[in-house]
C-alpha cells in the first residue's frame, strides 16, 4: 500500500508549488485578494487527514466586490459585445490551457476531493469538453431569429444577462464548475463562482489560469469560503442576474428562498436516490459488476447514483451473491495510491454521515447483506475510508428513503414489470433511474415511465454532452445542464414586433 511519504514523492512540482502558498485568496477582478477580515480555513487531504492548504474565507463585503467586478467586466470590457467567434477564441484558449495542465489539475482535484487520480483526470477532461461543446454550440446559434406570424414582422433577439452566480459542490468541483461557467461564458455572461469549502483549490487554480491566458479581468471571479457566510451572501446578492446551485435539497431550498426574495431566476441541481430495476434476463455477473462500479465510483458520492437495487425475485439470490463477491474485491486506498479502486469520502463530516446511516438503517430493521463501516488504510491513519455496504429489506427504511452519499446500496425484490416501476418511482427524489434487461423494448418502455429527469438502459451514471440532464421532485428545478437548453438559459430574450 502507498504510504504518506510515497504520496508526497508522487506530487508534481507544479502541484507542490501551488500547495505551498501561505494563503490561497479569492480571485476578484483578475486580482488575488484575501478576506476583508483576514479569516481563513484549512482544506485537508481526505486520504490522510493532513492539511493541504490555507484558504481565505471570503466575507459578505468581499462577495459584493466580486459581483461588482463581474458587473464591471460585463459593462466595460468587450466580453459580452464580442462577436461570438472572437469570444470563442478566448474560451478555446482556456480549454487548451486546462488540457496542457491536465495532470496538474487532476492531482490537485484528487488531493482535495479524495477522488482517484484517474477519475479526477476524467473530470478535468469533462471540463475541457464542456467548454468546447458550448463554445461550438454558441457559434451556430442565431441571436436574431425571425418568427413567422400573420400580419407582423417578428423576431426574438438574444442577449447575455450579466453577472451569474454559481455555488459548486465538493463531489465534482472542477467538472461542475465547467458545467456552470461554460454555457454562461459562451453566451457572453460574467461569472462569480463559490466553490465548496472542502474543495476550493481546482477552481482557484483555473481562475489564475484564465488570467494568464487573457480572459478579461472580472469575467471569472472565484470566491472561496464557508457556505453559511460566503455562499449565503452570494445567494442573497440582488445584483446577480442568474443563480445556479448544485448540492443538497436542504441547502437548495435556502438558496431558492433567497433568490426568490430578489426575483433572481435560479437553477437547482439537487440530490437523488436512484433505482436500478434489474430483470431476470440480465447477464448477472455483468450487471452486478457495473452496479458495483457505480456505487463505488468516488466512494458513492454521486447524486445520480443507483442506491436502490430492485431485483426481480427469480434472480435475487444469485444477483446478491455476485454483487457481494464483486464489492468484497474492491481495493480501497489513497487517491494517488497504486491499484486504488475506491478512495475515501471527502471529510470527517461525510464519514460520520455514512456510518450513521448504516447504524440507523440496521436499527430500523434493515438486513446487513454486506457489512460496510470504517476501514483503515496503511500509511493513511487520518483518512476517511469506508467499506462498501449492502442493506436489504423494507423500502420504508430510512436507509432506503434518504440520500446517504456513500458506497451503500439498498436491496429489495419485485415480481413483475409494473411493480418494478412502481417501487422505482416511490421516492421523493427524481434524478436518475436505470433499467437492466436483454429485452430492449422493455427497457425503453420502463425507462420512459420513470418519474425522473434521466432514464438509463443497461448502464448507470450516463451523462452525455448534448442530452439534457436534470431532476424533478426533490432532485431539482429550473432546467437542466449539458445541452442546448442550458445555453439558452443564459440568454435573455426580447420579442421585437412590427405590425405590417
């Protein structure tokens, strides 16, 4: 197993230099600044518990400065008024610069979030692909579209809104930063990004990189800080034009309430309690392997994950045995360690949350199919490591109803197709379910009846640029991400009409 000393030796020199800064300040108007009151917090490596960096905890007046800088950039630079192809040149340069530093950002992301380094590299690539996708999409979008109506000459003219706010979570900090700023910037808006306090480093690195490659000052502003201070101040700011929040339904309600007070449109991408509906004609080892990969990907800290496994009764025992064998073989270790297949959860808070749900679930009557719980990793005594767990029983159990956000799945059986659909939809959440069967007609029929924003077939966690990704019920509101609809959200429309 990789030891802490060996981990230190694997760090790239650029990563070591970045982490060695005394204090990581915000980037506002192209300048690095510290909190007005000097307040800071530490971010830690979830794999060892050791301090990574000291970061400024930006205060409400600092947030006001960041929004003002975004407004100034929108009003006084050429960003919003640039021809779309010229703005695209800047965005492509940003994507290219991130690509050139992909290994650096991936290591920063892995250390900060606990994500396996290869998975972190995939997230960096997703950021790159997102910027390029929306840049290309914007090139082909008409900003003055004629509408055929009788007796009138009519058109819709599109303009950028202005400063847009983004509160980004800790599970996919760099990827989701791209999902937010990519369409907003492609449309000509300016951005204020508040990364999660557990994982602020990759966004700060990107902000410095944007300055380096010539993105105008104030177009991208990154303000680290704790949610109760910095995040609250951003969601309460009346000078934003749009707000996007990704995180828990509980905090999403607070953000929506504050934005509602100021009549600021808000996009919420929230949690999930996804179901995998597994029929008896599947290849059992293959399906078990894919779902085991899904629930252990980033230690199960994925909002669209399959955390309820609904298995047709005729194969229930065989499927459970295959899944248990697969999950027992998962190699748990430090994100930068050789051979690691699952890293730690992000923090001590999350570690206690996962263990707490295992206790509450079993206390409420759930059967322990595969015992999870805490695990020690050699050389990483302070890390937040949790073994995969499988529970089973009544779907009214707290562990089957509430989002755990860890490597835990809850099992139940069903008899026929209608019951499988009913059980899958019997939840307050509505982000993503999947259906598993060799009968593709049945797969399409079942997926089309899910009460979710996403229905996947013989796979899970399938997010593709160009296909809308969104949630319903407690899983979100305000439109999806990753598609043309997302880009259109970041334009305001004017209907221009002349009677003939």
